[in-house]
C-alpha cells in the first residue's frame, strides 16, 4: 500500500502503526541529507549575519547570497578567508567582533 492508496482513516492508522513497528525494529525508511554551501556553513559557524559577512568580505549582501546559492563563486582573498573561517571560525569572531 503506498500513500496514494490510503483512502480511509483506518488504512492510515494501519500504515502509521506499521511504520512505528518498523522504526522500533531498527528499520529506517529513508534518510535525507541536505548539503549546505560552504558560505552557509561559515555563517553558521561564525554566527555572523548576512550583513556582517558582507561587510567583512567587502562585498554586497547580494554577492553573499549569490555565493550561498551557487550562482557565483568567491575567488582570491575571499576564497582564502572562507577556508580560514570554515576551519577556525573563532579567529574571525575574535578579529571582527
């Protein structure tokens, strides 16, 4: 029975009960992993807002958004600074906060 075949509350209840039994038995239906961009990872690790990160890099917030969404890639010094931020976010916080 797939989700399209569930037509009554009783069928839904049976499906949910079966799912709970499978979870208790250690069966995993599916695992979703969401890969975040390195820029988002840096923002999360440093705790910097979009505006703060843009100020730090000397670029517009629009540019940071483009980097986050993969429309553009940072280059040169920005790329190097991102590597440092990713590996040692506390360094950026110490210097720029």
